[in-house]
């Protein structure tokens, strides 16, 4: 069986005759599996990229389009039925058809060329397909240009969390006052909370806000990335340096595929995503660019009131209107198919059926999702194409005019010396309210009345301090006239980046690599100022306090202090939030800002919603008892306290991890430094904190540092490897490099051993 499956590895040398190529293309892989594509024109390059992506990542690509289309159950079975229902409700498959039709011909041609390359592999691969296809016993269908657009919609969903938070807050309202709920999302500013606009009856609460909803875990949004750019005045070369590391769930294979593409007029190098024909993050001959998530609030939940005499109608300010409705049929492997109705109101798709896993029948109210990413005229794919061809900051500015969703904060540097930050995207202007809670849909009072004009979105060009930094922190001050978001992630990483950028007057590429790998936690040091005031009731507790008081705040591989620190945070989270009556697990996180604000703002009542420890009622006793627990366990566990080992990263595979024995055999796992709030992001799961285990579940999927003086001197890293096939030597060969910050170049030359060259020839032409 093993040797048969080895036949799924792709052809890397020799030549292949292909349809739809204009001229010969060379595909060169170095000893790390890094790919250089040399083509005579862009469309041939896109064709070759599609072929190469399919060679190394076809199953990942197919799983992506099945997820976006709501067709996973056809090959997986009932386990993915809830995901399919949710995706069919959002209607991504029909949406991307409309998005594609709105694209200019030049962009459509790029997608067509890429699809031709993917299909060249699907139709003519000389060997068997990768193991996942055989485990699930199915064959991939033809790749369509619109399939590539599904990636953008899935990323928009992954990077938009507003409606989930609205659901959570509304459920908490059944038990807590609004002021307490809003305090669970503390900002770094002192702005007063805006009170919600709509009070729900208990009947409506019970009816449409159940305590659980089956959103797929694999699509759970994440909230972190880093990007910064410094001008030539602050570098040793006199030209800008740009750094970017987007943080996503740590999966195998990872979301990125490194490539260098050379044509007579353009060279591109950086991160592509399998399924997409363009560079998502990287540089061309003239500019470099990177992304972080803005956390703009682009989603709202509207409560629609049904007509009691006609359940096919809902109330609007002008009276009752009919829902848009169609029937979706989901085919399920080894089970009968299921048909269910999908409805839309004037605000958007009705989520109630997908969230509650039931029919659309209701006693009177339904939830609709308004989301800017569901517009048919979305041109984000065109924006990405135009960014790839931008030559300077003016071109970049024009390109991002069409970057509609998800809202991202983009940084750019060009070889002329300009540095730029922009946060493009469609962000709604609300008639009233702050987007924190579901609102009544029938009055019109809460409707969106416009989109923030592009010219008014946060942006900066060549600032006086010669640097631009974004780490998901708040972009606008109190004088900004629009609401981008009420809640922003904390500023710990951004503050640390500024500290390190300011330590040197002249920065090098290597200096910026060191910054990306930094593991000092400002958050830990700040909250320790509070924690270390805890009285010690026994010698063991005093030892813990002394050990943490001597700690420099760095979460390195061999350090023991981070384990002790996060164990204490675990028990304090239990004390602060452990008895929340609904969705308490949402607060069992390493969000130190939330805990810090609660400890400092309410020293006598911060534990109001927590676990009662040792039958004590007051919070001082809770603090002392949590320290005692840590100290007691430390005495038992001190021989096994390396942060790296207890904070290891296991890269998740959607199929292999669900198969006993095989999942463990193929697991990519490595000890990792860093923490939730360090620049080198490595967010620990708190689920098993009572056992001193804090696995890393979220971190940099890609790192890059771009040298605008010599773009070929830019540095790159991905988390796992180029191949999605676990039998390939390129499946996990980047693990140590990623962990230790051992970057590579994409400069078109190989400095390691031999290269492998595959020539793609146009049919009916001679090989040159």
C-alpha cells in the first residue's frame, strides 16, 4: 500500500505537453521544494501556477471549494452536514458567479488560464491522486474559474466575527446587565460604552437565541497578524523595509504556497494560496505589500418579525413583504439527501435554520445576516490583481479602491521610497447603534444608510515618524467621524513592535527578522504587577511569586516561568469567568487584557462570575487560592515544565486527524516559544490548563521581510511545507525553520544542492 501511495507524488522533472499554453514554461524546484516559474507571458505563468498548485495541493483546493459550496457531505457524510447547511444559507456558490461576471476581461482571463492549468493536472496526471481522495473514495471535478473566488469568500468569513459576538452578547443578556457584558470586551481606550438599542422580550430570547449553534470550528475567526513598514530614513540601505506575518489556525497543509514567478516584464515572489492565481502577499519588481485584519464591524444581525397570518412574509417599515426563497438539496454520502428552504430578507440570508439545525418554522421571529461581503458587485479579486501589477504608491491607492471585503489593513512600500498604510473595505454606516447586539429589522431605525467613503477610511502616506505599524490594534482616534468598530483587539503586540523599531536608528533586514521572532510579553509583565501583590499563604506560594518576580517576560522554549504564569492565568480565568451562565468557554482564553481590566477595575468583585474556590466568598481569597493551586501543582510537576514542550504545536489535518493511529503517524508536531500577546504569536489553548498543557493553536502561517533596496534579498517562511502530500519530503520540511526563524530567499537561484526542472511545452510546438 505504501509504495502504491508513493505513486501520488507529482512529476518534478522532464517535460509535459500541454493544451492552452502559448510558449514553453520552466518550473524549477530547489532542495526545499521552493518553486520558480519562468514564463514568457503572465497567462502562461498563471497556467503553470494552477498546474503546480494542483500537483502539490489539489486535495486542499478541492476541500476548500467543497466547503465554500456547501458540498462536503457528498464525500465526508453526515459529519459535515451543519457546515453545508450554513454555507448553502450564505449562498457563496451563487455569489461568486455574480462576482466573477463583474470582473474585467483581463482578470477573468487570468482565472481562466489558472483553471486550465489545474485541469491539465486533473485530466492528465500520470500517477494516482493524493491519499485523501482514496481515503474518501472520490475523484475531483473539473476546476472552474469561479471556484477560485470561493477562497476569498471563505477568508472573509474566517476574518469576520461580528455576528458571532452579537449572538454571544445577546445570550448573555438573559443573565447579566449590559454594562457587565460590555466590560467583557475592554478596550485600550476610555470611551464610554454605547448601550444597545433594542430590548427583547423573554419569549423572543428563548425562541431565537439558543445557547448553542453549530458553526464549524474550522471556520472560527482569528484575531491576529502583524505588519509594519519603515522608511529609508530608518534603514541601513536608505530604502524601506516591510515586514508581515499573518496569523491563522495552524493546519497541515498550511494556507500558503511560496513561489517566484518570472516573466519578461514582471517578477513576483511571495505567498500564493492554492486555488488562487495571484500573489496574495509578497512583492513584484516595484512594490512589496502585506495584510493584517482590521476588525471592522461589517456584519449585523437583524431580527425579522413574521406575519402571523402568512409565515412566508416578514414585516418592513412599508408593511409585510415576501421572503426570497429557494430550496437547497444536500447530497450525503451513504445517506438520503436532505432538502431545506433558504430564505432572504431585505437585510440578508436568514440564519435561524442553519444556526438551530431546524426548519425555518418559527413562532414569530427569525435572524437575518447583513454583511458587506455578500454583495454581488464585490471586486476584491480585481483589487488583488491590480495590486500585483502596481508600480508605486499611486497605483496601489487606485488598486485598493476595489478591495471590498473583508476589510483589511494593508501596508505597502515602493522602491521610490514611499511607505503607505490603508484599511480598504466596505464598512457600513448605521442609522443608529454600535453593532454590538442584534437589532429590530422591521422599524427601519437600525438599517444601514451607506458605506464609509473610501477616501475617509483610515490611511497614511509617508508619516513624519517614518514608520507604520498595525497589529490589529485600534486604527482611529476619538475624533474619527465614523464607526469602524466598537471593539478592537489589544495593543500589546503593536506597542512591542514600536519599542523594538525605536531601539535602532538604522534597521537591517535581519533586525526585522529578529523583531518577528520576539517573545517578550508586555501583557504578562503588566498583569504580573497586579498578581504579585497576592499574599502568599505558604512557602511554596512564596517560591512561585519570587520566580515570577525575577522573570523577564520572555516566553522562550526552555523557560519554566511561562508555564507557571499561564497556569495562574488559567485558574484566575476560572475564578473570574468560570460560572458565567452561558457560553462560559468563550471567556476561558489567554486574553490577558480582559482579566487585567477586571482585576484592576473591580478589585473586590472581579470574581463575581467565577468559580468559588475553597468555599471562600471574597475575591482576595480567590486570588490567594489560585496562587496556592499553582504552587501546589508546581511542586508535583517541576521536572516537566519546559514551555516549549508543554506549548507544542500540532498542525491539524482535516481528514488524517480523524483516523486512529494514522493521524498520529502523520502528525506534524513541534515545541514552540511565544504566547498570545507576543509578536511571535503562539496563542495557547486554555482548555487543558489544569493539566499544565497549553498547546499552541494560533500563530504566524507566513513570515516575510521585504528589502526595497534589493527585493531579491527579501526573506520568507511558511509553517509546514510546500506539499500537501504527507508522503512527500516537502510536507513538513519547514517546521524547524519556521519555529527557529531560519528564513529563505525566493531569489531565483538555488544555494542548496541540486534543482529539479520540469518543462511545460505548448502542444504542436518544439521544445526549445
